[in-house]
C-alpha cells in the first residue's frame, strides 16, 4: 500500500502529506521512514499536499518536532489528525 503520510523520524510529532486530495475523515497510511514501520491515522481536516498532520494532540505552546528537530510552537490547540500549518504553528525565533 502506498502511504499518504510520511513521518521522517520516529520522534516526529507531525507527518507530511505526500498525496493530493486528503479529506476530513479519511483513514491514512503513514510510513515512519527511520524505523520502516507503518501506522494509520484518521484526518480531522482536509490536508493539502506538502502540509503537516498532527500525529499527537497539541496544546497551545507545545513544541512541534519534524525531521527529529524542533520546528516551532503551537499557537492554537490541535488534535491528532488535524491540519498543522501557519494558522496554528509559529517559529520560536520571533
């Protein structure tokens, strides 16, 4: 089965949509690249190609990990399966 979501590192808290047309309520296959494992997650929102999906529940202020690195903080709560992008993720630099 071809995955819809890639998770680069097993410590990542977000995955990346690698197909177009992900709809809310869709069950998605995720491939965790560093461990070669697969898992499933249900999207809560439409997820555009290249955008992130929450692999865990996030509260305001939580750190987001992608590629095994801190990429920013959550500014609006998001549940597992939700769309993560500029509306709820900001850099910690500013």
